[in-house]
């Protein structure tokens, strides 16, 4: 079994070869991804594959996203450290940990209680306390804490979940995969002067967003 130092070496290589090499420049983001032990967010049998360039299973038919996709989506939110962030699809909690390093506070919604519970344990073990994990249908957002400076959806939606757009602050950014089952376009929406600006960041592949404003 690889030791802690081996994992740190693998993480550094992951960031250099898969993320920096593909054009991600945000130094805070690169540092966070070198820092957070990604392997701890999956079962031990997968640890030796934890830093490879693809998604991996986390149970319940769900996956932990490919490291580059985590970087791309986080980069698209342009976090400075002051933001209140909403994440839909806690899953393993890995993306939650990265967001927590880069923003002020993260609210993260997961529909499967078992995944939320496991994610909570790992985040506590890593002493990441600026997060609130909740179980529910994230397609409705989390109105009680709205508005958010940044919202990230880590599952594929059939169309834009309108409640999320409504829960953005002025200047707020929403990153969400929208499209068919198994193949979507990653969209970034920015609320500016009461209008919504939409950009297409490219093709992607996520598990289904299941809920009232999802599949
Ligand atoms: N960011 C996670 C990705 C997990 S996969 C990670 O890297 O580990 C997407 C997650 O979205 C799954 O855990 C799935 O259960 C969850 N999900 C799907 N529909 C949801 C909904 N309506 N509300 C909250 N979570 C949802």
C-alpha cells in the first residue's frame, strides 16, 4: 500500500499533468487540489487509482468526477475566498472540499442520504468545517440560505433548473451541465444588471440530476 508521501507525489503529478497542463492557471485552485487527499473520498480498493484522469464509482450508481472536470467547473466560478456557494450533488464530498478551501462557506445538497453521511465523515476528518451538508432535492436549490454568489451542479440536467437561476446574487455565477442523458454541455450563467448571460464551456458527461426540475 502506498504511503502518505506517495499520495502527495501522485497528487502533484495529477495537478501538473492533468490540470495545469490543460490551461488552468488559478494558483489557489491548483494549491487546493495538491492539498486535498482525493483518495480519502473513495473506498480503499480504489485508492491506487484515485489520481487517474477519469471519474470513479462512489456507490449508489454515482461517480466522483474526473479531476480535470472538478478543476474546470471550479475555475469557472472564479472564487476569491469571500463567496457563499451552493453545490448540488455532494456525492463523495471531494468537490465540496475544494470549494470550501476557495470560498467562505459552502452549502451542499445531496439526494442520497448514505452518500451525504459518508461525505460528512471525510470532511470532518479533514477538519473542513465551513460546509453545511443537507439531504434533499437540489433542483429546487436551497431557498433558506439564498442568494448565493456561486452555484455548481455536479449532475446533468435536462434543462436549466430555474430555481437555481433565481437564487443567484447580482454578479453571481451558476455552472451546470445541461443536455441529454449521458452527454451535456457545461453552461455558465452570470446574473448581471438583472439579465442572465449564458456561455457554453464545452461538452461533458455527468450522471442524471434527478428531481422536480431535473430528470
Ligand atoms: N461532486 C460529486 C459528484 C457526484 S455525482 C463528486 O465529485 O463526488 C452527482 C451527485 O448528484 C450524485 O451523488 C447524485 O446522487 C446527486 N444528485 C442527483 N440528483 C440530485 C438532486 N436533485 N439533488 C441533490 N443531489 C442530486
